[in-house]
């Protein structure tokens, strides 16, 4: 387990990937506001990124957990997304 800088450009790219994948499947329009926290875990497929993110959709702010596996060949896969998020308006 390793904490990573949430402002790292690679982390931002992975968070945007997670949102794009979730938005396509669930017909949402979440936009990334901020990556609040990220922890990585090595696994047999590559590295698992656990991202705590803040999003906005229209006038609503929500908080989510996304888990993305990045393989050694840089192929990304969204394996989980908590779409219920705590909501502020």
C-alpha cells in the first residue's frame, strides 16, 4: 500500500478515465472537481488505484470511490465505482 500525490498528472488521468467509463455505463455526466486521496496497491495484474474523488454534475457536488487497475502495459480497467456518493447542492 502506498499513498500517492492526488495532484499527480497520472492520478488525474486515471480519475478522468474512471469517470468517463462510469458515465458511459450509467448515463451520468460527472465532471472531475478534485482527487481528494489516492492509495495504490500492487496486484498480479498491475497496480490498483483507489481514488477518493469529488465530482460535480450540473449543480450537484458528490463524493465517490473509484478503483482502477492499471496493468503493466498501461491498459486501464475500472473495477468499481461507488456511484451513490455523499451529495451537496
